[in-house]
C-alpha cells in the first residue's frame, strides 16, 4: 500500500496512540459504515484489531509494528479501553472485537457480498462458512484454503483471489502472521477489504467455545479463555496483561515529561 492509500484509510476518523499503534476512535455503526463505503467504492482497506496481547506483540516484533499504519486498527477488549482511559481520559466508543463485529457487519450489510475465508484448520474454516451463510444468507461465502500452505499453494491462492476478487477476505492465521501475510501479499487486485480475524473460524465452528453472554458483557471473555486453556494462555493473560498496563503507564509518564 502506498502512502496516499494509508492516509485515505485514516481520513474519516481520529486515532489514539496505544503503545505506538494508532487505533481508530470510531463506534460500531461508524465502523460498519466505513467498511460499507470502502466496499461500495472499491477502495482497498486492510483491517485488524488491537487488544492488550496484540499491543504487547507490537513491542516485541518491529516488523509487525511497522506494517500496522497500513491497516484500519479497531479497538478490541477491555485492555485497550483501560489504556485509552489512562492515556486520554475516556474509553473508545465501542468494543469492536472481531469475533462479534465481523459477523454482525455481514448480517447488517444488505447488498450481496462475495466473502472468501482463508486460514485455520480446514474443518473449522468449512464449518465457519456454513455458520456465516446461516447468519447472513444474502452473501456468498467461499472457502479458499486452510492456514497451512506451502509456497506453491500460496501462488495458487493468490491467483484464485485475483480471479474472483472478493469484496472481503477473512484471514485467520493468528497474530502477527495474518497481518504480515496481508501486508506482504494482498493488493487491491486480490480483494477490497482484507480483515485479520484471529480465531474467528474456531469460534464460529464451535471448536473453541465462547464465554457465556454475561461474561462477554462484563468484558471478561479473556478470563473464560484462560480457564479453558490455562497452560497455553497463562503467559498471555497472567503475565501479559500486567506488562501491558505497565507499558501504558510508562507511555503516560513519558508523554507528561514531554509536555512539561
């Protein structure tokens, strides 16, 4: 993506710097309207989501951090909301986690879209296609490939994308691989809006259960996931969340010193 395109992505909303990543200050309806506008006018706009874990990854991975200005970055979860309160005195307008936001966008968008799914395990991605088709039958959902492909298969995937040119491409490969792959391979000739969706296909397929609704409303889904997979996720949440908040306070301290 060139510089002009990057500026266009950010032209319609303000942003807040969370640990060096510019996150859109935009509500749910505004974000949906922005996606609809880009699709209708065929303006290329990659999309991703920033939560506390992803923000920590940007600190450790300079390559990941460097590509994020090319994306519309949406606020995901209680961690970035706390960061926004600490740094800017108020939260983001809405929690736009991809697991809820992306299917909701498809349900609300009435004009027919062609949507391609790439990533995760094959059985989970295929199940996600079926689930999305049930929720938003006005659209065409197409399975491209699972997230395990070699260079030759990658060439075929890109050729298929160029031929079909979907309105939306959902890429589920985990952070930061999915964002790096989009930045390194996907161009306007492949699709209009590529979205990095993390574990969305696993959630939609039922392979990974969602937290009860009351926990989601309290913004505690991370705690539910930790309880399900403590050995895999303890470092992300038990260690990562305090580190994230410490980094946020350091950013606030540095900004105060800079403004003094």
